[in-house]
């Protein structure tokens, strides 16, 4: 067994226009001061990294790595969640997701160019990850089918199959580029994406021809909000889980509202994200399961609490993760009672 690495922190929710949250140097030093050992870098913010440059210049990639290392930190992974979302967008969501794209690619006349830009961003991420010495990358799948997630009106026959076939066709060139650069592409299974639970991931995986780089970012909070068994999920998919977001959540359905939330804000929804330790996720069991299955990646805090201040969430998050990481043993607990290896003894015990 291997010991999980950490604690890490996903920087996306902490970026700000004020220091130290507006530069890679400043935010890594801040994170290190709280006890974090690794940073997951969002690639859509040029203050953190120029993705294209990191893909094309080893010198620049080394500079980025050097900034992080100077704070005593490591880069855990890069993230293209926003760009990945734009690989597949149903027209109903075009305007809502336009803000994820550069200004010159927004608007109904630029949808094709926006998709091409997103695909290229993911290909840059493959090369940039290689240049940074990383072997896993975080993203979203995007969605062509999400508006049909509830089967009313009735879905016409073949719609789901066509949707996943098209989604796979869009991602296959990216998955192949990831493979060429030795990087696992880890989809964060997430409501709003066509990959939002285990069944939808399996449909996508099959549509890609079971591509070996189509892997998973495990985040138990999204399964709590769907009333799923987030521990059995590890049992089922542990071979494909290559990344881990440590994020808490709670789900408290009432007689008035449940999974769908009644269009309420996050603070009023029955299902909502919480700071680590404030929600319902059994992290002792989660870390035990991942350790049992030899997960050797990073435990990365993603903070999305609807109540607590982010700086408090980060300050509490580092020791929380550290306390849950299991340092694996090199000896069995019952070694003291062992009798050693003796084939003749074994045969006598068996009556042979």
C-alpha cells in the first residue's frame, strides 16, 4: 500500500485581486504558511499560469515549477474545469457559459470557434502537464444531454446513445493527446455535466472504446448531494480514480425540498457544500477505502462552503487532511505471533 500525498489545495476558489491571492508566488506562500504541501493550479487565470506557454516552453514550465517549489510546495495537477465545460455545451446554455471563454469568442456566431478553442486548451494542458512532470489532469466533461436528465418529456429512442457518441467523439482527440503525453484525464463527476454519476461515466467510457486515459476525479460531496453511496463508488471505480478532491457536503431533505433544491440559493438548499468537518462525509472511511485500494495521488482540498469565510476554511483544511492521511505500515499487526515460513510445517498442518 502507498501513503496518500497531501495536504493539497485547489487554488481556484481563493483567487482574488488583492495580495497575496493575485499572484502564483503570493498564493503559494500563503498556502504553505497554513501547512499545505501541494497546489492544484486553475489554468484559466493567466495570473497563475500561461497554459499555451507552459505547453510550448520547457523553460517557462520550469519557471512555474520553481515559483511553487520556492514556497516549499509541489504542483499536484493542473485544472481545465472551465475549458472542459466548453468542449460540449447544449445551445440552451450558450449564454450562461459564454463567460468561460475569451471575449472575442462569445456570442452565438462564435460557438464553433469557442469549442475549437476549448479543445485546443485541453491539448495544451496535456503538453503543459508533461513539461511540469505531472501525470494527471482535472477537468469537466461538458454536457449535451443535461437538460434531459429527468425523463420528462419522454426522451426519444436513441437520444442518449447519440449524445454520448458525440461527447466521446469530441473528447477522443484530447484523450489521445493526453495519452501521447503520459497524462490521465480525470473527469470530475459533477451535476450539470453529462458525466454526473457512475452510470453516465460508464456510458461515456464505453463510447470512447474504454480509453485508458478516461479516468476519474473523486469528490464525495457531489455524491452526497445526489443521495449516492460515495463509499461503494470507491469499491466500484477505484481502478479509474486518479485524483481526489477533499470536499464536504450535507444533504438534509425536507417535506418541501430535496435533491433538486426548488431553485433556492445554496444557503437554503437541502444539499449544500460545507467546509471540511462541517458536513456529513465520513472522511475516515473515505481515506481508509482509498488507502486500501492503493491510491497514491494527492488529497486536495476544494473549498466551496456557503457559510464559512474561505480563509478560515483553508486554515482548518490543512490539518484536517493531514489528520486523515493514513501512514501505511510496513509490517502486519500480528507479526509477533508469526511462526515463520516452513513448507514442511505447512504440509504437516494440512495433513499432507
